[in-house]
C-alpha cells in the first residue's frame, strides 16, 4: 500500500507548516513559538485533548479511536541547533544563531500530517498519543518527559519515532532490532601545574606535556583495551592551554566524547580514563581531575516492535525500500529514554542527496513528509485495528 492519498493531497499544506517552523527555530527547552504553532494546528484538526507545558514546552495530544484498545505513542522532536544557516533559501531561519539543521522541523511536520489524517478518519481502536518533544539536541527532553510521568499518565503502551537521514535514497527506511544508536558520554580533564618562562622549563611543572601524554594514551583505550568486534569510539575534541609562545601555562583542559553500546565497555572506558589521568599526573608532577558525564544511553530497539514497524514501512514504500537489518550508528538520540521505559522502535527515513545533519547548508526534503506521515498513520491503524 503506497503513501496515503489523503495525506498526499495536503502535502502542500504540510510544506507550509514546515517552512514556517524552519523560519522560526528555537533551542533546547525554549520551544514556545513552536509549541504554540503545534497546538494551533492540532486544534484546527479537531483534536480536543491537548496537554502543553510538559517538560516546559512539550505537547501531548490524544486522539480517540473508534473502539476500546491500548494507547500507542508517536514522537517528534521540535528543537533546533545553535548554528547560523547558510542555505540562502526563501524559508531560511530568521533567528540569528539558530537553525533547523537536523530536520526536527520535518519530524514535527510529519507527525502533524499523521495527526490531521488520524483525527479525520479515526480508523483504529484505542488511542494515539502524539508526543511533541523539546530539547533532543541538548537537554534530554525525552528523559525529562519520561521522568514527568507522561508514559504512565497517558497509559502509553508502545512508542515509535522517525529520523530523516541525508545521503540515503529518498523515501527508503532503515532500522534494526537491538542497539541502533550509541550511548554518548563526555569527559573533561582539568590539569594544574606550575607555569613559568618557556626558556626555563626546569622551573615549571608543564601541563602542556601532561596533556599531550594523556591525549596520546587515551587512544590506546580503543586500540589496546577493548575487543575489536565491540563498537567503541573515544575521541578527544578539545585541548585548551597557553596564551603566549614564551610562557609555560599553569593549566590545561582536555575534552572529548565516548560512544558505546555496552555498559561493560562504558565502565571499562571510565576506569581506563581515570587510570590514565592519574598516572600521567603523577609522572609529570602535575595534578589532574577527571569529570566523566554520562549522557544519553544507547538507543535500543525492541525486536517485535521493530519487525512490525518494518512491515508497516514496506506497506508504504515497498519491500525493496526497507532495510530491517541496517548497521547501527555511533550517533546518539534521546528517544533512548522512551525505549528504556516502553517497547518500541526507532527508524531512519532517507531524504536523498544533500548536506548532512548538523551542517549549515542542510535543509529537510519536503518530498518525504507525506511518506513519514503515512508511516505513522498506517502504524496506528495496523497496530490497533478495528475489529
């Protein structure tokens, strides 16, 4: 079964929604205009049960079906990124320093499209909970909503989400059971030594050399401390120290990211980082403190729900356009918190060629909005059919 005709029929309206959202990006939990726009559209669709102000600016709307049954949750993220847009498009961001560089404007649009159709037809049993979430990029809005009790409050039994992916065929889905995106942690290392004149380094305790040694040793965590078949990334991304060519500074700072799928691997990385920092501090005569921040957990799809979602996707775009055993990715996603609390699945939807995610030249492909909306709608109708 292809894209739903009724949804294809209001594709131009969906494009208008998306372009408004793109022109008005908001960051983190500060999605007030976006939330108000979403609520206004939902009311236009005739949806009467709308709950806003969840996790500051999140929205949950309930559509009642035509019979008794469970509640299925569909999630879209709403926040943008702190990037200056470089597309030059007519609908480019009108907010300096912010743009929808990850396609959350498109995700919101796809869920609104599904909402419009489902509110018109109500060809399903039970209820659907439309979850419009802030702060995916920074702040873990999904976790905040879970902690606020929304899954229990609205009796949500399963949860599903989509993310666009540039560089993959337009309208093609891919997903996989089990881990699909990595856990993301951040480490900060603060080194304190004794500065002085660079011509007399023997009078100093050089934090620069300690930082260099630590950064080099960190690379051995991946190359020497873990099994080669276990996915792991440890990347140093920042080193800050010094202010002049002839001064040994007092301090140095190192920052980086850790990506894992397995909690035992994560624990090993934490232990090795602590040992490397302590050992190098002692050997260079400096002091060093490690601050390890655990971020989003791994996004782990549930087997039965992933198989089901893949079948729904095949209904919409054809069997040949769905890869249900795709390679997992080292990026992170806060939908992980919802999948820890409820069974469900996370899928990627290809949007064709173009700039990558988080790039200032990125723009969501409006041609896939009807595909994503049709997927969400069919998911509900197939998961909770009328008897």
